[in-house]
C-alpha cells in the first residue's frame, strides 16, 4: 500500500532507506488490525494477556527498567535561533540535531517491520484538528496509537486532501539510554525519537505532537495547545459549563476529569471530554472553544481505586493495555493502593519482594479508549468543540496557595499561570518532591520560548472581552502535622461550583492582592467535616509568604530577559505593590 500523496510516499521511502526494515506496513486503523497486533505481541512475549474473566481484553506490557518515564534531559527543541526555543527547552541546532539522531536511526529497523501510522489529533471532521504520520518499528506503539488517536484510513484521507502533516519518526533502537534522543523540529513540523518505548517518548501524537509541535502551530495560527483536561459540569437544573484545567502530573488531573459528585450534592453530573490535552480556538462570538485532540487515556495507575476515581477504576477493567504494573497469582493487574488483591509478580517480572521496592512502578500506566469512561461525553467528537466557561491552573503546594482564587483580569491570569509551581512526580526522571516552576503545567511541553508563549496568551486579551475567567486551585494544603486540609476527590465539585458561580456573576468574592478568594458563605461546605480553622486557612493568604513568592516569581520571569512581555512585568508590579500596602497597614 502507498498513499496518493507523493510527499508522504517519498518520506516513507526515505526513512526505509535509512532504517532498513525487513517490511513496510501501512496501518488501516481497523479493529481486526488491532487484534492481530495484540496476538503478534503475545506470540513474541511483548504482551501478556491478563485474567480474561476479570479483565477481558486486557494486556500487560513491561518496559525495560531504564525506560519508564519521560526523559526531559534528552528532549530537545531544534530551532534555527537558540532564543526561539528559549531557556525552558534544551536546544540544538537543526542540522546538528538531524545528524545526531539520523546516525542512530541508520539500520535501526533491520529485522523489524516499519509501520506507517496516519493519525488525526481531534475529530477527523473538525476544522480544529491537525494530522500527522508516525513511522515506528514498535507494534506496542501501533496498538496504543489506535486507542489514543483517530488513526488509519480516515486520517490518511484527510492528510491526502490537505497535503500536509506532522512527521514523526520513532524507533525503539536498542533501548540504550546513551542512544536515546527525543528531537523536535517545530519549524519543520517534524519529530524524531529513538531509544525509548515509553509512552510520551514513543507515542508521538501525544506530548510531542499535541503539545510541543502543536503549541508552535497554535502560535502561528492564532489558537492555544495546552496541557489541560476538559470537564463538563452539569447542574441539577440541566445547565452545563465546560472548564479547562491545567494541572501537572500526579496533581489530581485524571480524578478531576472523571470526578464523581458526592451524595451530599444530588443532581450534579460530570462529563469527561478530555483528561490531559486541550486545543483552544477563538470562536466567532469571542469565546474560546476547546477540543480534546486525543481519543483515549494514558493515565497513571497507582493510587487509582474505587474511592479515589471509580470511573477510571471501572473503565480499566476491560479493553485496556497496562504498562509496568504488577500481577496477582490470579493474573490480574495490581498496583499500590488498589485496595484489593496481593502482588505476586512485580513490574520487572520478578517474584514480588517488598525489599525490591514497589510492586508496580510509580509511573505505571493504563491505556484505554475514551469511550470506556462511564461519564464520557459524546461532545468530545463535536467538530466545533465546546465553549469554555473558566480556565483553571493549579499545582501541588503543601502551603502558600489557598484552595481557590480568581485572577483579576485576563492579563493577571496569565501572570498566575506563568507563576505556577508544583512538586515533581514519578512521571519525571529525577528527584521526587522538589518544587519547581511549571508555568501553565507546560514546562516540559511548550515547543518554543516561554516568553513568546506568554506574549501569545496575552494577545487574546486584546482580541475579545468574552474570554473565560482564570482561576488557580490547590487541593494539597496541609497543616503543621501534615494533614490535608481539604478532602479533595469528589468534594472538589464544591470548588468547581464556586468557579462557575464566579464566572456567571452569581456570587461575590473577597478581593486580596493575589486575586479574588471565596467568601466563607459562598463556598458550599454542607455535610463536610471541616474545622473552621481549616476553612479559614484554605480561604486566606499569608501576606509575608506571598511577598516572598512574588519575589521568586519575579526572579524566574526575569530569567527570560528582554523577550519577557512588559505586560507581565506590569501585572507583577501591581501585585507586589498591593501586597506591600496590605503589609504596611497591618504593621
């Protein structure tokens, strides 16, 4: 099989000459093809079928122990000018980048099959969607791309009609960490990744395309590609508001996307449109409309149980691919805090021994089609997307940040997003628990200079007066003994309600130097076992701590030099002046 697009055929031929595969296979995206791919991987030991009675059509893949997470230090953005990549990215000149990675690709697919995967990020008939083609030698990648994207013949037809696509070249290589590179060439709309089979490094439609390359496309074309979930919140009266939330890994993102309303809030419903990535486009009415470019979930498994996220827990009981979890004696998948079963075989395939560490890798994953989700919204396939009522930033902070606050303007909201900080997680290579700046939860994913990215965000404020309000949340405040002050999980609906009420003008707020905080009576705590002192801590700020925080944010922003938008400097100065005034009055 070949394409009707000569440019695509020529590129496939060029890659085949470089990598020298035994066979070339064009993926159709059919269910039969997916089934055959799974059978082939079972035959060669790449995939293990799990208990078919308890977990029908579920399989386990175990990674090489050196290949279990994103590798930010080996991820490069290759632009002609170093400053265009910015200090937020590792940079390499395009010529050097191609030369280094192509040397590793030479002959890398000998003895293997080269798979051509045409895919569409977003509904195939959506004007907001963008297409790509991934070439890979990994059937595991093919199977996951089937679940994560609209891949196959329909995507190929759109590519042939439009004549353009993002090029993604991937090979597992020999999995040598010293021969591992993830290279992005945004000016060429090209990705090259070798030496890793791990999700974000190998499923090139995900972080590589849908964020790093798409963020560059979005700036040029006037939209936003963001690391955001999209959730619909339906009131008992039947009114639904859609919220886009940017939260780093392990900050409750999947839980929030699939939130289950507590029994104390009857009649409320949650609809999931996406759990990880949102593409936001300005509509003719001045509002922002969002699509989820993905069609599946690639979620972190540890901590998922019937209490923390029942929808996720239920949706991975069938038709799922697990990566790096443990197994029980009954061949069921197992992970820490599953709340049922006992591990027998750990994620490395060894008999479980607690002295060897966790049974499941802390960054172990599940991949499922979005339609598995019991609260999946069919509007995820709406070509025009859904209108966004509010944008929410957040992170994992033990102290400082209140439960929720609203920015005073779009421009101030960009400053709030630019200053987000969160603790590192097992999804990152390196030390866990370190607080780092993670603007808009995009630090590992923005494909160009953050200063230019913030300027692009700010530009929307000049084009419309109907943009969504911007908020910040922090579910992770603790007291001096380390106890969480807020119950989280389903109770976070109470915070979403306040955000919607603020966005629609239904409630007032307490104005502080950092933004608008809830008045105690406006945050519904009916039925919650929360002490008055805890609620006061969650809905107030420490002026001295925030003065230190704003100084730190100022130092961080200053590291972007002359490209930093003046509007951000103005917003920062206003917050600092307000904090100083309040501190002076209190002294």
